């Protein structure tokens, strides 16, 4: 279910996911877990290469769900997860646009 609801601003969260190292299996498990959380819309995923962490970006309706429920769904899928602080997420997005 998409997080966009008429008149409601969707919140966004950027997450780092340890162990999400393959596109098909790992990303698929994370996406499957997130689809079970009502009000979540997956904006993008990136699996890990080498020692880097995988990444997931989602938007969600704060009236329907919470960051904790989103992170718990990823943990339940078998992965360690941490939120990327907003300042770092914005700086990284800005750097990627320049490249």
C-alpha cells in the first residue's frame, strides 16, 4: 500500500541494512517484509558490495505505522538495520546528484 494519502505528508526514512548482499534473495526478503507493514512505500534499495552496508529508502504514513515497525520488519526478515541520520542522508543524496 502506498504511503501517499490525500492531504497527508509522507515521512521518509533511510536505513542501512547489514547482510543484504544480493539483489534477488536478500533484497527480495527485505521487500517482502516491508510489504507486510501497512502504509509503507519502498522508494529504493541497494544491496551491499564488499564490506558496505545495503540501503533501503521508504516513505510511510506516520498515522499508519512507525519507524520502529519498519525496522522490526527488516529485523524479522533476518537483517540488522540502523537509521541513517537525516544530515548524512541529505549530504549523500546531494553528492550523488553531482556525480
